[in-house]
C-alpha cells in the first residue's frame, strides 16, 4: 500500500516537473535575418516580414510554441545555432556538408536557385572578376571553392553595394533576393544581366536548421511544415511574398 | 455430410458436433482473415493516399500554378508599359523556367524552356524596337495556348493520382463486401446444417425415446428403434430395452409371488383367503344382477383313517389327486379352494341349487370310482361328502355355514352323498 502511494506521489511529481519543463520548452529562440528582400525584411513600420518570416511564424503557431525572433547575420547563424544560443535558425539554408556536421536540418521548406549577375558577356569564373557574395552563404563557399575572388557582405541587402561601388563586377544572388533587387531602380541601373547557375550546390532544397541540443524539434517542425503545406497556410504566404510557387 | 454420417455406424454426438463446430470456426476464421486482409489493403491505400499521393497532388497543383504564372508573366512581357516592368516580368519567367518545381516535370520543363527562349527573343526584338510586334504576339498566343493546355493536363494528372488510389480502395472494399457476403452465407448454411443435424440425430431420437418411455409397459412389446448413428442415443435406446426386460422380469416375479400368496402349496388350488375374497366379489355381483349362485362345502370321508393307515405322505398324494380331479370335472368358472385339512369350499356361479347339485353329484360319483396310485404302487379310493346352499340372497358367511350344516347332514346320513341346505324361508 505504501509502495503504491509512493509511486503515485512520484508520478504526480514527475507530471508537475514535466509540466514546468514543457512550459520552458514552449518558448523558442529563433534566429532570423532582417535584410533579405522578399524573404526576411522590415516593412514600412519596421516590423519583420517576408516569406521566411511568414513560414517560421506559421510553424511556431502550428507547433503551439512561443517563438522569439532574434535578428542575426548569415555568417554567425550556424555557429550560434550549433552552440545552442538559438533553438532554430529561421533562415533559408542550402544544405552543405559543413553545415550538416554542425546543425540538424529540418525538411526543406522551399527550393531555391542562384543567379549570376554581371555585365553582358562576363561569364562566371572569368579572370579578374570579383564576385559579391554574402559572407557565410552557400554562394560564398561555392565561389571560394572555385578559387574566385570574392567581396563578402553581411546581408543579402548589401549584395549590390560592392557592385555599385565598383569593388565587384559580379554577384551570386539567391533567387528570392534577386527578385527583390530587380524591383530597385538603382540596381537595375547597373545594367547587369542574369543567368541561372545550374551547379547543384547553388540550388535546390533550402531548409531551417535546428540546434543539436534540441533534436526533438525536428520531428515537430517537419510535421508542422507538412500540415501548413496541406491546409493552405503555406500557399497564402507564398502568394503574399513571391510571384510563383517556390515549394 | 448427413449421408456421410449415416454411412457411419457409430459416432459420438459430442465429438461429431464438436468437429463440425471446429470446421465451422476454421472456415469462418479463414474468411474473416481474408476480409481483414482487404481491410488492411484499404488502410494501406488510404495511408498511401495521405502520405504519398496528397503531397504529390499538391506538387502537381503547384506546377500547374507555376505554368499559369509563366503564361501570365509572358503576357506581361508584351503588355508591360515600361521596359523595367517588361524586364521584371522576363526575370520572373527565367526564374520559373529554371525552378526545380518546373524542371522535375519533363514536358513542363521543355515547354517552359521554349517559352523562356521565345520571350527572350521577342524581348530583344522589341528592345531593338521599330518592328511591328503583331506577328510575334500572335505566335506567343499560340504558345500561351499550349501552356494553358499544359496547365490543364498537369492539374488532371495530379487529380488522377487520387483517382487511382481511390479506385484501388473501392476495388478492395468491393472485394471485402463479396467476401463478407460469402462468409455470411457460409455461416448461415453451416448453422442451418447444424440445426438440421441436431434435429435428425438428437432431437428426433429424443422425441422417439420420450414416446417410447411414456408408453413403456409390460403389456406391450419392447419398443423398436430405427438404428441411430449417435452412440449416446444408441446407449439410451439400449437402456430402454433393458428397462423393458427388467419390467417384464418384475412382472413375472410379481405373478409368482401372487400365486404363492393365493394358492395352496400342496394342491395348487386357491387358498381359503383368496377364495373368500373372490367368492365375496362374485356373490355381490350375482346378488346385484339377481343371478343364481350356489356355495358348497365338501369333506373327504374317513381321511383320518387313511392318514393313520398309510401315513401323511399318502394323505398328501390323495389330496393332490383329488384337487386334479376337481379341476378336471368342474367348469372353468367354478371356484374351488382347500378350505382346511381335507375340507374344500366351492362356488358355482350362474348355478341354481339344482344345477349345482348335478355338478356336485358328478364330482362325487367320479371321485368314488377314481383310483389314486399311492407311492408304494397300490391304488386307493376316497369318497366325498358335500353340502350345498343357495347363496343368491345371503352373505357368504351365512351361505358357508348353511353349506357346512348340509355337509354335516350328509355325513350323518352315511357319507358319500350330496345334501342340500333347506331354503332360507323354511329355516
């Protein structure tokens, strides 16, 4: 009898502890960017918005967790997620072997391509050409692996700056950012032409990353993503920020 | 199955019906398993629909949406008010045509590539300026029409994926329904057969046994049963046969006992007690219907001398011989008993005093000349004295007393004679 009571008491205690523990887990720190046009940027009121922001908010709602969006930059997001400073990297990341070794990738939430922007006739890899890339991006990694000279910037938004300043003659720009830039007069005035880069490491699946300290989040996130794909939330966000289906 | 059972000589009902039930359960189990298999197929198909087909359909819808977007952006390339807008539209065309969602569908990818090339050329022409864009736009419209058709095709392809899964499910369900119906029919047939077999092999035999038991009697022959297949029924029927046999034995024993109780051990004639019972009843009957009836008392003459001369064994022999003679001479309906010692009582139904006298005289005379062989081989004769009294109007005791008085009279008048008691009025 006593043993049963003890067991019951232990169970109640365990439940209470689990309850508080879950309460703590209910709040997630999510790293986001705020200067990727179309994907993650600030609107006229300074509020974070964009396709990636929309998706990450929808996922948090679907997982019934409180998410705190913390703005960071691409060059540090992987390290900080790996160290557990962020639970989730709410940034569209192409899977590379280095990244996969440090963080857990959720299921891809859209498919991207990268574009080569340069003056007409300037081919990728041409001699004496400096390429503008976001530091820490897959494009950065690709350009350096080819031995190209690069000019690194912190955010997607800044990609055009080295071009405008004449520091770079070309840029490798992800699809969504390119869409945003093409809308800007000063970028168009540069007179660059774009071509799709078909190298596999520059396109394909883009996903959020999860801290290796929170492996249980992967299953929840994947299930939530599947649900918002089916219930139409995903499509509404897609239509809101991008001109075609990027899934 | 029934004829097979009939073909067998001996079957344990418990085992036979147990076996039938086991076969039934087995067959039903197999059919249920088959139905369950179909259910499993349905579950798998719906799971596949959920997990594989629906995402696939979503992909087709998305592709259709992107192709439609491609067509719209193409329109925009022609309709754009500014070169910037045109450039922007062309840029989206490039992105859509290169996006993995389009590239993964071969026909769509080819068409999108064609659209991109066509629009690229058209744009260069338009940027070069001057020329009338009419024929190019007409060509674009034909191309746009093809894109529109492709949108329809892709949509339908997606929907058809679900149709395939659903028809697979429907097929499995239909199959399951047939199997279920078959299982129900088999169960019904089996139950019907079970009931029929129980009726034939258990209920009908039990009813026969019930009838046989309720009419079982020593007056009837032992009941005959149709040969039954079931061992249990056979043994009950055999037991009924044995029961009937023991009833018969008991009846025979009862008869023997009754005889022992009612007969005189030496002569085999009825004894005095039985005579009194029977004679009383006969007298009552005669008096009720006003029929004549006569009572007689007889005594072997000088029997004491015979006993003294030859011994009791000879006396017994004589008594037995006399009893035989009496039964031989008298009518079947006449009652006679050994009343005691060498004394005998008679009842002559339907006989007046005169008629009884004639009978008595015949007995007396036959007795007088009847040679009786005694054990040592010699022959002896005995005579008989007898008194008769009319009993049609008085109790048995009175009639016996009066017959006894007449017997006494006969003795007194010299023995070997029959005397009649005087009529009652004269007494």
